[in-house]
C-alpha cells in the first residue's frame, strides 16, 4: 500500500544464490512520528514496479520468519 513496500533480493554468483535480503520499508513522516502515505510521485514509481512483478511467483524464502538458533 502507500505506506509500506516489501522487497526481496537474491544475490547470485553464477547460478548459485549466495545471499538474500528481505525488507519491509515504511514511509514515515518524521515530524508527525508516524507512517503516512508516500507522495504521489513515489507511489507511482513503486506501484509501477509492483505491477511489473505481479505475475511472478514469490521467490523461495520470501516471507519466511527469521529466527536464531539457541544452544
């Protein structure tokens, strides 16, 4: 939506995935101290990118919870 943008990136070395990063970015008004809709220009750019990728399957690992093993 206009306040949030999620991305998932795979870093490849040849045909091998060597790293991934998933981010949830929030558009924040620092003066108001809360998330707010992005400007129309920013939203247009993000929406165009999202529409271009809409037909693609989610990459393996996207949305998976991050945890830490305990000894």
